[in-house]
C-alpha cells in the first residue's frame, strides 16, 4: 500500500532481459534504506527489491507487468518516480494507492499556467475506467487531483514542487504514463455494473 507521495527519483542503470522477465537496476538516494524483499513503487508499479549493490538495487518485472505498464519503454538513464510502502500509523498525505497499474495513458497537452502546469491525458475508454472531477488519480505513482474530466480524457494541475521532484519534468506530448484509478471509485463502478 502506497500514498502516491513520491519520495525520491531514481535513475535506471541497467536493464537485463531474463526469459520473459526484465531485471531493472536503479541508482537512488534511498537505496541504503532498502532491504531485500521490500516493496517499492516505480512509476506507480509495486515491485520487489531482489538485489542491493552499494547505491544501486534491482527489481524484477514479469511479462504481465511489462504488458500493462510503461516499464517496457524504460531505457538506461531514464528517471523513475520512487515510493516505499507506507507505514501503519503514518499520515496518508496522498490517497490510497495499491501499486497496481490499471492501464496506460498518453500525454496529449502541456500548458504552462504562469507558475504551474496543466497536463492532459487520454486513455482507452474500452477498459471501463473512469475519472471524476476533483477525484483522485495516480500518474506514474504520483497522487493527483483530476480536473477537466471527460469520457476518456482528463487533466491534472502540477505545482512547481511536484514538477521538480517527480518525472513530470521529463514529460512531453506523446509520453506514455501509468495510471492507477481511485480504488474506491473502482469498487463503486464494479458494484453499479453488477446492478
């Protein structure tokens, strides 16, 4: 369980294909606080630490994860958003995030708003995920509030702190991102669909 508040940025140092799995090595300033078998969200994808070597650690993504997320697009040198699992008793500053990506979306527009930014995204509506105005959405692991919600589109407002401390600063039109829709909203949609 995560909160969507990005702790750190990591840099991809190595990508190693092993049958259908992909071993991803990351250099990060939180590596010395990690341990083997710990869950860490990478662009919102919960992965298990399998190896630690100095200031680098390695996680493994299976084929299903690669098929459903943007991790298959990673290149050495890419920046990823990192968050360790939340501790019981801590504040929930973002919203409840599972680390299970529902689908990807494409960045369709970036608008400079004189000190902040509006990022717009489009996703495949056939998967029956929805956003609502002022509801929560997780983009590459970052907990955000939806603005301008449409049938298969939405926007988010990004303040300078979030821009500088996440990989939003690397986005451009056409960037593919991971989406995790609000878990409460998913349960409500499922229940309403069964009525």
